[in-house]
């Protein structure tokens, strides 16, 4: 904890540098009386300084280098020189050792007692660098968790209920022999997979580098380093995952895609989509976890606000037309489309989908896995669909003009067509279609609605507490003054329930653009994305940022999370 003298000294230095004013300093010092901590971090929390401004100021003021801890890979032997208790107590992190000198990152260069502690306990000379308090906290969580994890893996893990479900083709004898050669490796890979499922991860990244090998999980949209297995296990772990995915372990020069089906206990099964990519220092593996039991196919629970839900529901009930869902990879587009199909799935309708890949099995829906290498592209599948008497068609993605033209033709001839695009927001989807070569008059004739979305992390219900966000910061983010003055914001403190992140689960933010007469006229007149967005908002569209601010006011997400996932209008 920073001392009163330390906070006062840094406060006066910031004042002299004109980075803050007296009113801001007094406000921060008042807040520190009820929430003890470091002045710099409080100024950042109140929005008076950014982390980067504070770090650069401390670096220049004390003549020590600033470091970006996200760029660091710290050897385990360096991390272990200081205990996690000591690192957390002083908010410092050992980042390197050169001979008899230990280099540490600190957020408070004035805390000489902390530096003396490190010198005494380690016996090394100490050199300091400066980093933000939040980045040091994240790095402590990351490096100390990962250094302790590997030692406990085999002893903690009971894989008696773990069962790999093989496909129809049995591997040959040589593969079976290799699979059972090294039991600890098999148990370690099983542990990685089961642990990812229990933590609610969506992806597992297994990554080889020149001097280290690491495993990361993507949890609620953010990657966390979980462990660094020994380099000597790199090839064994990679081969084991490829065997489980029924891939060619002898092929290390080309990308490969596979699938793992596993069963946990009697009732829970899990599919994993596996992608293997040759990199400079070995094969990187990414496993996407596809949990059918967690698939939420209820339109009312996706995060759509009542008005937006009404517009979307009305659009999918139309007998024909095109519905587009847009957003980056991993933004929940597939879940939104599957939810719409689930609503529409009736015995009276023939529903056909072309997907790459098919992520979940939907009973009653005819799902086709595209395969570009043999000519089964989206456009080829679409042409075949039109000879299969369809009522509703889902096209995984509009990647080219041919796919777009066939989809639009189908939507104009009595079919409801759903598809996705990779664009930043709803209005830019129109520009994307025009750039593909689609005529504006075809867009206004065929498209019923465009839905843009992002996934924001939800504040943990167990550790969520009130956060004092400056009214000016809320107004600058796009919130109306009257609402900002009365807004109550929440943030997560971090607890066991949320793995110390402050967040648990995600909620979708939506931007729903309907084709009003004003929007159609603007498209036909060649309006650019910004002009179209302005007109759409004037005609009732709520932007992604506005959707995020609504979730903030509801107490669902935090102010920082809204800023992270949305752009200012």
C-alpha cells in the first residue's frame, strides 16, 4: 500500500507537470480516504489520467524505463525468485535477471522500502522499471498461476470419467502404440481439456516459441496464460492432440483441421474443433470448444432490448427477404442465427444451411458442411439448395459476389435467407455489399434487416461493487447528461467465482438497422457509411455503443468493458 507521503509527493509532481489540476488531485485524495491505495491508480480510475500517461510520467520523472508487460515472457526461474505474496504486497514483478542484478517492474518508484525488501530477500542488486498497477496485477495473476499450475496437474486430476469417442475409422497399430507410450503426457493433455471446460473457456491455444511453450485459454473473450509445459514435452503434447483429432502426425508442413469428441461422466459430451498451423518453431494448435449443452437458443435471452427484439422477430417472420448478421469472429453471430432458426424450425418448413464449419447439430435442420477443396463452396451449395424445395436458407458467410448474388436472388423469389458478413457495424455492411459489386437497388429490395453485434463481459454477480465513474467520462462516451448524472456503474473486484477477473459470462450488444424509407433513399443516393449511420440513428437505430451504455446502466457490464468492445459513434 502506498504511503501518505508517497501519494502527496507524486500528486505535487503531477500538478507541476500540469497533467492534473488541483481540483482533480483533491478529489482523488478524498477518494483514497475511503478506498486506500495509490494516487496514480485512483487518478486513472477516476478518468483524470490514462495508464499510459501515468506510466510515461513516472518514467520521465524518475529516469527509469517504462515497460509493456504484455510483451514479456518471463522465465519461470525469474518469477520464482519472489513469492506471489511479496509481489502482491508491493505490486512489483521480477521480469529479468542479469548476473547478480534482478530487474523488477513497479508502479511506484518512490516505494524504497519495497525495493529494500526485494534486495534483502533475494540477495540480488535491484534495478527498477515502471509499469501501470493494472498491468502488474494482470501479470502477477498470469505468471504466478502458470508457474504453480504444472506441479499440481497430474496429482489433482482424476481422468477416470474422461473418455475419448473415436470416429468410425480406427487408427493403425503404430498410432495406437504411440498413443499409449507416455501416460503422463496423455493425462496432461486430458487435464488441459477438462480444465478448460470447467473454467468455461471457449478456446484452447497450444503455442510453441523458440524458448518456451505455453497453453492459453480464451475465457469470456480474453486470453489467459494457464501454464508453460517443459519444452521437452512440446512434440509429445502436439502429437497426442493430433492423434485424438485423427490427424496425420507425420505431416508438419501443412495446416490440418480435425475434430475431437469426448465424454465427461455419463451425461456431458463435448466437441472440439481442432486447427493445426505450422509456425516458425512448431505447430500451433487451437481447439474451439463446442458445448451443445451450453448453447442458448432463446431469442429473448441473447441481450436484445425489447424494441430491437421486436424488430428482429418481425424480420424473421417475413415469408421472404435477406437477414444479415455482422460482427468480428467470435462475436456470437452463429448463436444469433441458430436462435433465429430454432424459432423458425417447424415441420411445415424445409430449412437448409451451408456452414463452414457446422458447429452444432440442429435437429430438423438440413446442415451441409462446405468443402472448398472439392468444389463444395457456399455458392455451389446454394445452387443445389434451390433445387431442394427450400423455405428457409442459411448461408454461413457472404464471402464473394457470386454467393451474394445467389442469396439475393433466392430472397427475391420467395425464400427467407439468413447470412453473415464481417464488418464493424450495420451501416458498413451496405458499403461492403456495394464494394462486392451488388447493385444498391438490389440491396434495398432484398434486405429485411441488418444486425451488428459484439460480446461484452458481464460483471461477476458475486463480487460486483459500485464504481465511481466521472460524469464527464460517461458523457464523453456518448451517454446523455441527465442519465449520466444519475447512473450507477458496477465493476467486479475479482473473486474465486470469476477466477479473479471481475467478470463471469458474456452478453451480446446489438445494433439493429431496419430499412426505413429514409435509409433506402440514402442507399440509392450512394450515401457513405457515416452518412448512412447518421440517418439510421435519426430513424431509431440504437448503435453498439448506445447498446453497451444501456447494459452499463442496467448493471450488466462495466464502463471499461463498454469502451473496450465498442467504438464511439
